[in-house]
């Protein structure tokens, strides 16, 4: 998997071939990489899909292994909490959350959001251990 934050695209890949392409919504402060909890940024770097949540508050979700060892070390050096719980997910299940979330194009706390039918497709195709690269 590859996410191009600048283009707001998620690509499902097989080697160098793009299998599927999706538009994404990012954290509410999308420029730059995630540095600390609450900064609203989506991480940049290479991680793994490390968990699957069929009971997510956002339809379905796939967990991203942020923070990694380097992210934690950087946060410790800066004296901050690196944050966590970064997911690829669908839209909010609760109508009140959906209305609040959709006020800006990039609205998550640092996650990657897609449409519900798209997360269903992604969820079916992506296994734990899949490499994901998030690019600026």
C-alpha cells in the first residue's frame, strides 16, 4: 500500500502495479509528519498494517504500526507523547460525529479516511503484515 498525502490518494499495489486507487481524507493538519499526540498530522514513513477492527467507530478500520521505534525515540528526545491509534477507516458510524467531522476536507485526528464501500474493499484485500508507505 502507498499513500500519497499531497495527492490525497491511497494505492493498493502488487509489486509496481497499481491494483486500485482511492481518494483519501487526512488529519486536520495534513502538512508534515506526525510528531506528537494531538497535532492532527498523518504520519509519513514506512509501517505495517498491524490490526483489523470490524467494530470500529468509523465503519471498518485497519491499524497502522505508528509509532515505530524511530518515532518513539524522536518523541522522547522532544519530550512529547508520539500519539498512536492511526488507522485507515471509513466514515463515522454516528450521524453526530459525521456532521462534525465533515466540516473540513481533512478532518481526522491523523488517520486516513475513505468512503465506506471503499474501506470494505480495502479491508477484504489487505492482510495484517502488509507494508504501507505514507509519502508527503
